[in-house]
């Protein structure tokens, strides 16, 4: 059975101290990364600058994003909404390792999870996996590029940092968002927090960024400030169709990368992980209907630590640790690489 996260409309009442003194996220980005353009996946979910000292009104997010009003009294009301999918449960332990079972669409970019039959047949991300040997002009692939249905936007850093995000504060979190503890929304929020708290696979450093500034800080701490940041860009949304890899495939510099995947949560949270067995490519694609895609592909040269029942292995009919496994990134994911 497939579960969907219904729109969450709730108010956070938080004290926002010295909002006017903080750098807006765009300014913070430019101060840390003056020569690095911001990718579309980031600009799409920014909130407007907080620039007025006395009163600031901010409306963000395509109908169900974030609405912030900072009044003279210093209080802030944040209306947070978003939608997405996937509830995951743990079935216990076997041979010392947890076994994860998804009862809805589950991110295939967390490599400890097994795929479900639902995912194998219904998840559009199935089509994004391919083998590195096929990464050359002329290769034809059936692909479906789609943004997640979660359109949540970034919160201001001060609000994000003062909002609990941990499993031992779940009751407080749900209360702040007026989410019923036994609802599907609550389960998905708990699941996202749990995933963020789990350890990574061997050789992986992971971090969940709850603001743009924290994503910048984590990524630059791992790669330095001379970086390129890219995301997939699609002319317009289309269904599953045949794409041809066009001339111009370009390997992005270095074998170290930080890849950030947007999670299901009421405001923008990115699961970022850094590995040293990753190659990133810029891949131009031409669709059968004329659509052009500036795609980003990530290839993993060591998959030996992945769940043997991961979606990629079931789709590509290969085993962990045998051949490099690649996938295109959805439009709302981001790759950081050293220049």
C-alpha cells in the first residue's frame, strides 16, 4: 500500500532574535563562495531576504511553502507546508544489521535500504539507474525526470537552528507543527529524523542540513571553498520517455563529492553525504519529444557496503561491489565537487 504525506499546514511560534542582522542566505552563499553560482535546485526553494528591521513579511513556496511574518514585537509566525511520500519501518535486526522495509516510496539514494515490489514497479526513480560503461554519446535510456512532490522551502537559519530536529524531541516537534502523533505525517517526519541520525555506510560521512547555510558549511568543510555546485535542469516536466546521451559528457573534477538529497519534511532538509568513491558527470540529454536536459549523473565505484537488495542492484541485475553503479539526480538534489 502506498502512503502519501498530505499537506501540512501548521504554525511555528518562535522568537527570532536580530533577524535583520543576519546575512540572508544568498548573501551568505556569496560571502563564502564568491565565484560559485548557485544551482537552480537551490534558487527554487529560497525564501526572500529579511531586510527590514521593524517588520518583515515573507511568503514562500508555490502554495504550500513557508510564510513568515516578523513583527515589531520580535515574534515570528512560520506557516510550513509540504508534501511527499514514503513511510519506512524497521523490522528488527539480523546478523547485527538492521533490516529496513519501506511501505511507501522510499528514497533510493540511501544505500542501506532494500527496494520493495511497489518501488520496483511504480517508482520513477527506477529509471534513473544505469551502468558507467553506458555513459557515452549515443546511448539511449528510458528516463523519467521528476521533482519530489515535497515543495518545502528553506527556513531562515535562526528559525531552523532553534527548531528541534532529533528523535528525543519528536513530541515537541509534532506539537509545534500541530501534527497528530499517530498520523502518517508524523510517521514520515519521524522517519526522516531517524534516517538523519543513523550512521552512514563505511567510507561515508553524512549530515542532514536544515538550512542552506548549514549545507554550505558542511560541504565546504569537506571539500574546501573552491567548489562547483550543480543540479539537474529540465526544460519542462515530462513523463517516462527515451533520451539519448548527446555529445558533451563532462566529468566534474575530483573523485570526492558531497551529494545532497532533499528529504520529506515540512521545511527543506537535505541528507548530504561525502564519499571518496564517487565520480560526478555533467550529461546532456535529448528526449524523443525534443526536450533537452542538463543532467547530473553520479557514479559510485564501490558499492560493496550497499544493501544487496538495493533498488540499483535489482534494476541493473548486478551484485554489490562488482561494477560502478550510476544514477541521474532528480531536479531537487545537489552535487558539490572540488574544482
